C-alpha cells in the first residue's frame, strides 16, 4: 500500500536538529531504491538496491550504499517441450551443450535439473535468425529486486525484505559487521520462461492478529499467502494459471470496514510494448472465517486493456478503503503523452447490499502508462490527494471535489519521467505534510517534490544524482531512521 506514514513529530524534529548539529546521525528516514543495473548491454546484472540516507547536518548531502546480490550467471537456450512445458539447454561459447534441463529449486538453491524424459530434437527451441536465442539467469538471487522494504518479522531480527525476478527469491537482508547478509526465507517454481516474484504486501489477511505476506508472480499468474511460523514461512497457493499470465501488483485494504483487509491483484496477458493491447482484470480475495479459505471474485474486466497499478486507500477517511485502478490503454514507447491514449484512473467502493465492489467516478490523465499511485496530503491543507506518476505525462495531483475528480499536473513531463517512475510519499521533515519522492529515470536523479505554501506551487530538489549508471528504478520504499 503506497501511502504516507507519519515518521517524525514536530517536537522530535527539533530534537533531531539538535542531534545533527552535534554531528550525530540524522533522525529523518532514508530511502530504499530497487533498480536494475545494465553493464555493456541490455542484460541486467545481479539484483541491486541502494540505501539513500539523509545528511547529518543541514548543509550536507545525501549518501548512498549499494547492495548487490551474489552473481551466479547461467546462460541457456529456452524451448517448449511437446507438452507445452518451458525447458532449456545449457549454452557455452554460443553453442548448446548437453541435453534438456529444467530450472528447479532444490534445498533452497536454484539449478539445472536433467529432463531425461524429453528428447532434444522434440523441443521447439527459440532461435534468433539462424542462431540460438539465449537467456541469462542469475541463479543465486535473481537479476532484479522488484521490491525492497524494511520489515520486522514475528520471528527473527528486522531487516530489508526483498523479492527477486529472473529467479524468485524471498530474502531478508540484515546488517552484520558493516555488511548486508541475506537469509533465504522462501522460493518456489512460479513460472516457465519467467520466474518472477513481482510484488509483495504485508498485513493481517485472516484476522488472527498476525501479519501474513501476500506475493504475486509471473508467469503462471500465481497468488500466494505466506504465514509466519516459528519454523519459517508456510505458503498457501490461492491461484495459478496454466497459460502465461502476469500478476503485476497486490494491494491490501479493508473495503467493508470489518477490520480485516481484502486483497486485490492485477493479472493480465504477458507484457507487450508495441502498442498492442493486453487484456487484464482485477481480482479480489476475501478471507472467510467460516470456511477458512480466501474467496476470489473479479472486480473489473478489461478485455482491451489492463492495469499494472492499483491503490487501496481510504481517501475520504471514512474507515473504509477505496480501490483505485490505473487502466493502461497504450504502451507504445514511441508515442508521446499527447498523442497516445490517456490513462484512466477508475475508483471502486464496496457495496454491502450487492456484496461487491462497484465503480465510481473516474478521471483521465495524459501519460500512456501509470505505474505508481500514492495517497496522502502533499499540500498541507488537511485533506488527502492521490498522486499519479505517469511514464511520459508528468506527475498529477488528483482531488475529488463534489462528485467528480479534478487533476492538476504538479510536475511537467520534461522535468521528471521514467518507465516505472517509482514514487513514494513520505513526511521527510516532520512538518505534517508529505513530500513526493520520485525516481526521475529520464534524468538519472532521485527528486524530492515539496509544496511551497508561500508560492502556492510545487518545487523540485535533487536528492541524489545517478548519472553515469545505466539503470532502471523499480520501487522506492522508506528506510527507517538510524538504519
């Protein structure tokens, strides 16, 4: 759930100022930036995250620490077996070696396992012209952290929780002796050509007073709920598809006000970036105390579009969460925001009489894609807004006035953008108003966008410069002060 969390009261801020003037560490929160790093081509390097920490004195600069998973690259040629399974053969020097293999987890580690039941010449091998089409897998920890967030588990010490793609690892990283060391918490075979843990949220999904972990995956459209136990995480698979389906996001929110959050996920057909539409839908899971099961229903059908971003957020603060869905209709990266189809932000609320989510007012904004929706108070007027960060249309503030939504572009497209355009709202300075923290990949920067009450507009400050690094940011989360 991407919304604000008050992190520092005004009195605490004064104390922090006194501490920083004495040269001690800042009491303001930092940031965890998940990113793909590319070196010498388009193949991502091992999964990487950056810890950005605020200055320890008013005139100082933000500092960074980079955490990279252990490299263990495996080059393979993907293929499809006669039964439709994704299989592989190992590559060396551009040529295949050995027989057919599957990629499987064994005792918490991933590796090739011989598929002796499948003949090499029965496989439809992927080719690029007259040469084998190859794919690199990072077997020790994946090639991207799709999300990295601070977590305090029921059992064990707190740390940074990460989910990876290319190979799916759920890990917690803890700082020991000046180095961050990962512990594998869970892995599973969740795909075929792609093995991705794509998103994770944490909350008490079954009302037992303890948090569960909800994880969604590519490319079998799987949805998992993981329970915390003294002996480790226990996974329950709620859903999986036979066809290739990508589930892009999971959000948790109590839409009916019973104190137990519902879970929303966004499945779609596999990604396309050529301007052709990919169909998708939004599913809701509600825990039934009577059956002890999670009951699934479809909230919205999108046969000619899909959503990669949703937000569960109590905008009007009535104790019941609304669902906001960013419907993408144009994904051709060569199309400008003005030329492409707009993004539609649709709202849904729970109707007790119907026992279902029903559509409410919606609004269209430019930008082709919107991968981050956040909720909070960024202008200090005491009321909430939605912040929508688009691919190439800038950043919008959305407010509901009367029965309709109104939009105000607070950051122009020339000033900030990116494929994901990762965004979070945090009250960095403790004044009760959220700042918009955004990964401006178009200019290789991390920005802080802050409302200037005197001037009545939003101003941008560069937190960190990422120039010289070939990268793409996927997510930004809060790093608690002092870590």
